């Protein structure tokens, strides 16, 4: 380590833990020709036990994150779920190849 602090921030920044209500989802996604990932639609089991389908997802932004050291992609999205427009996050855990939806608390 140098006296100017060069190299002390060489690791990926950790984003901590995911905040909000988490639902495991089955996601249909598309990989573009440039290898970027885009969620198209997904299904999840609601609190009432009914499987819900969500289509026409509007992705507002994408950020690469590290949650507890696990690399992931976080999509800030909105879509109509149960007739109501919801804002939520979709998180793709790259190593586990797993998707989750995070609803704000």
C-alpha cells in the first residue's frame, strides 16, 4: 500500500443486502447480440398462492451490483401486476443463474 492510498479500493464495492420483500421468479430473458441481458416476462407465486404472470416489463435502469460479495445485475423496473402499476427491482444472480423480484417495503 502506498502513502497515497492507491490500490486500497481495488475490490468490487459491496452493495450490502437486498432490501424489500423478495419473491423467487421464473424469468424469460433475452440475450442481445452484444451479450447484454434483458428480462422479457416472468411468473411468481403471490402471497395468496396463485401463480401470476407479468408481461411488458419496462426496464428503467440497470446496475451491476455485489450483494454480500455475489455479483449480480439489478434492473429497476415497472409493470402492471394484478391490474396495478408497480415499481420493483429484478435481480439476476449471475453465478447461480437465479432471478428474484424485490418489492419495496
